[in-house]
């Protein structure tokens, strides 16, 4: 027989590794990556006898986006992504676990949830949807999203010798970690606040000698929809504008079921249990994220209401506005446009229509000097 060399790699007929197995007809490869497809070929160099290629796992056990029993609908091959999005609109007819891996990093397990849009030709039941909320700005080479700025205004103090005001703010009610002396003005804009974080604000007045100070004013917080310290609806927010296909998302520390109700209709169960490391301090663990993919175009133009429930208890109630392009799902169109002086003066970005998102995505966010 002669000496046999076993070649293997991740692509058909493109082998990146090999091992000389001598004259044996059986060999065990170790340290192969779980869940990865390998193509294998034994070759006899002396006779140049090339045997047929083998694949592991066998094709009957492989499920991928190319399979008629599973689909990843967003992102798509070579698509552009920006902001906070959902690795979504996907479905798997039957699986014990669905996982996502980005740039070779750790895999994240996804919860599954009912998906009313599952194609009946592929699945007999609708509980095949999956989704994973992800901030694309976290990936290397992507600039962070622009910080939030909030303008606060208050009534002037009735005291005749008021000298000015101090604006306090923090992440917990009546526990302020930052302050700014705003002088004698009664309106101030805070910048560089973190997106998606709740802030609490209060005012203290002081006299012209800066020796006497008032008690704290009444407290306000932002976002206004942060109804519970143990749950948060992050999108949509009160007074927000929605369009295209989006993600109703947030987090709940502890719940058996998270449900969404729109315009008083039937409640829909959201996928619950995705990893949210930013909730560990509040909840004590990380598997608190929830998300529900929704085509806002289905609601039609105008004002709408959304309520969120954890185990039947309401924790959010917001009103928002939907704007459509006149159809539920716009197809066969394209367009790319420049937004000048955004996100700051002297910067231009390019946005492109994305059919899977039914919205525009950023395709070039580089700053250009005018």
C-alpha cells in the first residue's frame, strides 16, 4: 500500500493541514473544533491515487443557512450593518440550540420564540424564530455611537438672593454621582451621556454668598419609560419614531415569560434570555435580554401604543409614531445617499437602502473635512 497522508481543511479540495499516517488504514484526529465542517482526503503519494473526499459532520447532520430547514435572514452575505440591530428574521425548523459566532469569538446561545411568519411549506409549527440583539458598534474598527445629550429646564427659585444652581445626576434615584454648577441659568444641556442608560436628575439652589443651599428639587429621570428597576423597555421609547423592520427590545431581571402588546391587540411572546452583560450589576446575572422582531409597516402611519409585560405584570407603556413608505414590504428598489454634517459638522456619512431591514443602513461612516 505504501505511506498514506491524510489531508483536511474547511473548504472542499482546499486543505490547510495534513498528517502522515504511515501504512495504517485508520487514524484519529484530535482537537478539531466542535460544530465546524471539515473536508478530509487520504492520498497515496507514491501512486498519486486520489480517493473521494469525505465530509464531517456528514451532510445529513449539517444545518446551515443553505438548508431548506433553516435560514439566517439578517445579516446577509456582504451586507452593511450599523447601530443596534438584530441577528434575526432567522428560523430553524428543529434544533436543540441555535448559536451565533462573530469573528471567531465565543458562541452566544439564542432563545427561540414563536414566529408567525414562518413559511408553512417548511414547518408545521410557528415556534421556529430566533433573534439576537447586537450592537454592531462593538466590533473592531467601528466607531462608537454618538452619545446622548439631554436638556433640562426648571422654574427659578422665588428667593430674592439666589446666586445659581447645581444640577445633580446619577444612575440611581436620590443617589447622585455627578454634579455641575450651571450658574444663574434655568436651563442646561448635559452631553456625553451613555445611550440606553437611565439617569436621575435634581436641582439645588444656592445664595449669592454660596454658603446657603436649598434641599434637592423633585427628581426626574431619563428615559421616561424606565418604569422598573428590574426591567426596562429600551426600544421603542416614549415619543419615538419607528420605521421598517425593527427590534422591540430590553431586559428583565427575572421572568418566566416576556410579552408584547401593540395597540391593545393579542399579546405576543418575546424571545427572552439573551446575554446582557450590562445588567449583571442590577440583576446579578446576564441572561436577561429580550427581543421581538416586528415590521412596523404592518401598523400603518400614525400614532401607536406598546405595552410590555413580565409574567403578566406591565413594566412599560409607551406611545410612538410609525412612518411607512406606503407598503408592508418594499421590494426591488435601491438607493444610496449622503447625509452632510452628521453626526457632527464637517462629517459626511453614506446610507444605503437595505431590503432585509426595510430601512437605511450606514455604509460609510468616515469623517470628511469640508
